[in-house]
C-alpha cells in the first residue's frame, strides 16, 4: 500500500552540490512539500495567489520583508502571506521544507535567472 | 506587519501536561498547522475528504495501517491519503506537526471519547 515515510536528510543527500536546489518530496491534496537548500541572497518577490510556508530543518534563514527582518533557525517556521514581498538570504546556508500549492513559481511574479521552470521530484 | 516566526518547542511548552494534546499554531490559506503531543494508542479512523500530513518533531510514532506498520522518528514525515484507515500509537510518546485543511475532525468519521469538537489555538 502507498503511504510510506519520508526522511528529510535522506532526501537532502540526493540533491546536487549547489547553493540553491529545490525538489518535490511529497504531495498532500494539491499541495506540494519541497525540500530547499539555499545559501546566498535570493530575490525580492511575492506570490499573488497563495500563502507559503517555510519550516527550517537546518542552518539559518534571514527572511527579509520590506519593513522588518526575521531570523529563522531549526525548529522554526513562518507563513508568508500571499502578496507580501519577501527575500530569503543566508550566509551559512539553510535547509528547509517549503509547503505551498502545486505549480507555484519559486520567484513569484518576478522572472529572473533564479526562476525554475519546472521543479523535479527527488 | 504580520508574518512572524513560530518556534515549535516554545509552542509545545504551553500545552497541558496530558498524554494527548492538539493545538493550532498557524494557518496557510485554508490549511491549519497543528502541534500534537501523543502517548498511548489512538483509534482507527480515516478522513474521507482529505489527505493529512504528520511531521515528527520528537519521539517515535508507530503508524498502523490495515496492511502494514510504519515507524516514524524525528526528521520524518508521512502523508496519509484520504480515506485510508490509520491508527497512531506511541509507547514513548511523540511530538508532531499535523497539516490538513481547517475543520478536519481528529478522529475522522469515528465519534469517540478522543474526538475533539473544537481545536484551540496556542
């Protein structure tokens, strides 16, 4: 039968050795669970149609908003409300779980060299 | 502005000292994020209208299905497909994050002394 457990670190171990990598690991209804590894500075963007959730699994994320900065460490989560501009950065790098409806573009309404057309499964 | 981080252990520290406790900690669109603390044997049930996701934050969960048993530890997750009967048990106790649409009853289609009519925020 289908339901099997998913081990986050086992999934992360399959990612390429790059500063930014995103892969889908599970679906719940029409929502995707994605693992994200990131180091550096992302771009300002927002998602006009949906909230999105980050759960930090390792490292540290600095989530920039236009009017404040939120530091997130392992064992913490944040829900980015739809339409709210944000920019994650990380000097040390972070590993996170990202939850949002299927098909959401990683850079939201902004087209950039960081835009991923189609996110693969791992 | 609204988006603030949520620290799981800080939220768990506010739960009553009982073997079973569930509280809402966040919403993403119409989905609820709930923290669950559980020790003992839950009841067989299913959710006819939705998948649900457990992310184990601490301890060990034994997720029983009619045809198999899945052991889940910290750093692991499982998506229970809609309509699939399941029963979580835990000798040691576990802490988990539960993600599903708002208003889903904890015991699914089964009414029992474990049924919680209205889950509160913490």
